[in-house]
């Protein structure tokens, strides 16, 4: 029988209202399973593991990712797939991070959660959980997992984990994958999009967990009217090895010398500066406008069509893996886990 491990980390799916404050607080995992008695009908052997304490995903820290990745590593041989119940707020960060941390992954790791707690009548959590389980357990005709990737399932759609963004705080359809097709869609049947799913070139490789995470990344979000003092404050981030520049449109920034000179200076000092667009869809293309060309000449690296979440996760992973920033620069330009569609 197929064996799955459900890992409950927290999030709305398992929350209930605090009678005093009326706000949602994490709750007991056993309650979730009691709310979904249908799980018994599956011909799947399901075990559960609960994080103690369960957290609101706004509290996610790198140590949490390490714990999660190690848990999967420890249980990797015992189970055919994994379902992670996670708060929606930072789910896209965790799914991006895990995609880089879990090297040689050959089993499904499906993250899901909900917009309404599972105990509520109109909850989306029950459907999300049931379909996520079905996807994590699904096997092809040759007995291989249908989706050997880190992915996010939400409101009938399965996305590649490192292509996902949370874009709606209220709607049941809370996630999107603006630059990559769905990996699967759940209707009467679950239809897998085999052309979009990544399959290992050879099977039977050992899972390797990369659990060194280096968070020395500064974030500079551009906006009209940005002042030099605001830029200086970010550039003075202690020990910063990389900077994400959240640029306009297809990767444009102010062309004023005071700004460009500051960026050039930190690049000369060895900081890896990555250009991510503030647009959710489309790609950075620093050749399109003169303002972008100046950045390219200054030595910025393109994040291509990657999400902000996966660019940050990729930097955390690469900075952890490489002590020299030249290697980090090189691999930022490479497609490691399907996180970018690099134009030739
Ligand atoms: N604040 C919650 C969390 O991210 C929201 C959710 O789960 O939807 O943990």
C-alpha cells in the first residue's frame, strides 16, 4: 500500500478562533484529521507528524526550513510521498526553499493549506488536503511518482513550488504561477501536465539535503521618489553578500548618477546584485530600455522570470553552498530547479 507522511506545520488550515481575542491561533493537528473522516476511505497508509508548536507561517525562519528538510530526509525511504500543511502567507517561500534544499528529489512533496480553518463549514481546507494527498500518492503506469517535485496545491491547481506566488489574501484561489504552466489540474479527474513536470534523467539517486542557508541578502525595492539616504540604509546592511534590486517593468531603475554609482560601488566590492522585476508576470530584460542597459553594464545579474520568493531562496541556498561570490553569480544565471525560463 502507498505510504504518505502528512506534516502539519501550522497555518489557517489548523487554526481556530481564540474566544477572547477572536483572532485565529494554531490548533491541534489531531483535530484536522477528525474534521476529514474521508481520509480513511483512501487506500493509502497515512502517518502524521506535527510541528510543536504549530506556527503561523509569518513566523517561518531558516531553522524551520532545516527542520522540515531533515524530517523529509529521515523519512524519505519509509514513504512514497509527503504532504506539508503550511500557512499560506509564506508558503511560496518555503516551497521555493525546499526545491533547492532537496537535491535528487524523486518523490512528491506537496504543500497545501487553506484560507478558512478546516473546522469551518465553508472551508477550502478539506478539498485542498484530500486532493494534495491524492497527488502525493499518484503513480504513473511504471510505478513512479506522477510529480517528483516540490509543489503547491491550492483550489484545484498544482503549481511548481518555486514558481508560485500568493497573490490573493481573501479568495480561495490564493496562488498563481504566472510564468509557468500548471503541473496538474483537479476536476472530476486529476490531470497531470506531463510536459511541464520535471522527471529525473535517471532514477534511484540518493536524496541530498542542502541545509546550510546563508541569509546575508539585502532587499532594495525601487519606487519613484526614492532618496539616497533610504538606499544607503539598505546598502549598509551588515555583512551583506547579495542584494536583490526590485526593479520596474522588465528590469529598469532610475538612471541618476547618484543611484547608479552606489550600485556600481557595491558590485565592485563583490556584492552579488540581482535584478528582479516588481511585475509578477514576464521577465527581466535589461536590453530592452536604456535604463536597463545601464544596470546590465554596472554588472547586475538578471533573475529572468523568477519570482521574488524563489530568487531569495536561490540566493539563501547558493550563499550557503558557496563561499565565493563568483560561484553564486554563476549559478544565479543557471536554471537549477526549473525556477527560471532562460531565454537564449
Ligand atoms: N497567517 C496564516 C499563515 O500563513 C495565513 C494562512 O494560513 O492562510 O500561517
